[in-house]
């Protein structure tokens, strides 16, 4: 049985997603990339594998099926036997280390996959009787490696395939998914994968587009620094503007740094950042009022007109 979900996967789903484990397949040969280590290729300053691991950060257990390597998040490692046995064999190897009733299955080359999309797939699965919920790409093709499945259904069909074929090595994924009841979500962006150098170039260019570059940069910095905190970037940008207008241009980055430091000294959560930003913004406005509305250019020591920063 096949169900097609509404074309807008961004619509909020009712309820909270069930607990899930994640299996990330990262051991492919990448032949169309000349055999390069595809999961290590960087898009927006982050390895493709790390971008995918960030998208499934809610998972109870994350298993990566590949040769172990450094990652931004802790994971468990698995390998199919023999290595290079294909996605079905790799999936079975990863499932051996999972325990949750739902399993998110992902490839390691999805630069635009994010946490809300993963949560949406898990929520859709738990609210239907389907065996799996997956994305379809721009051409309407199923993407079984951007999906959430009932773990019992996967294990049932993997057992049946192994019995029918004497093993799982070399079997295509359609042999597995063809026996499952699936719910589909059209999502050309989140399902975009990088199979060629042109795909990598497209992803790198899109990351730098005006509408997404700031969010991408913040995500890259948080990953690099090992920060999990979600804050209202609009509040910090407003603070930087107020400091630049009311005090001096260099006050903008210095003030936001001090706000972050103050928040870390306190509770350290988003509320602490917001409260510290509120206090600093009020101080910047008082400073501007006391100085008659002008700012001082710290480089020259003389007055300057307010600058939008």
C-alpha cells in the first residue's frame, strides 16, 4: 500500500516525535566522485557526514556504517560483512546496534537535511499505519535513505530477503522497500544528495545564498565550538546594531561577545542570553541618549554619524 503525504512537508505535525535510533550509511564507493572519501567532503565548512549527524541529533543511538573516523558527534560504528556489500547489507549491520521502535535511515551525503525534517518523518510514521515515511526528490523519485521506518518491519523484511537470496550482499534497496507500506513527502531540498562533483558545487553555492548563509554560518560555528545552544539570532543582531549606533562600530562584536560570556557565567541557556542582551541593549540606548545621539569612531576618537553597521 502506498500513501502520498501533502506536498507541503513544512506543515507542523501534531504530537511529538517518538524516540528513534538512526542508521547512517557512509561506506559507499563514491565511484562518480572518483572514489574520494565523500562523507568527509565539506559543504559550508562542515563535513557532509557531520551535517547529517546534526540532523539526527535527537536519536537515542546513532550508528554509522563505515570505517571509523573523527566526527563532530559521538556515534557507534558498524560494518557490513563483507565490506562493500551494498546498502541492504549495510543497513542490516547498523540495525544490529539499535533498540528503538523507529529507525531513521540516512545516507551520509545530504547537505540540506535538518532536524525538523527528520522529526517530521518520525512523527508522520507514528501517526499512520505505514511501515515507513520517506522523502521524494525533485523528479518524484523515492529516496529510501532519507526516511524513517518501523524497526520491526525492516528486520522482518531483511530476514525474508536473506532467506530468499542466501544473504544480503549486493541486493538493491528497492528489494527491501518494495515490500513495505510507505508514506511519501515531496521535498527536493532535504532529499538533495551529492553523487557528483557538480552536486558538490551546487550545494556549496547554495549554502552561500543570501537567504541561508547566516544560519549556515551559525550552525558551522556551533559545530566547530561544540555548542548545542539555540538562541534568537535576531536579538543578538539587534543588540549589535544598537551598540554600533549608540556607542561605536567596534562595540558591536565586543558587546555580543560579552553578552555570551555573561550568559555562560549564569544559567547559560537561551533565556540567559536573552536577558543579558536586553540589559546590554538598554545600556546602549542610554549611552546614545547621554551622548546626544551621535557615536564615536573608535579608530579616530572623533564623533561620527550613526551607522547601520
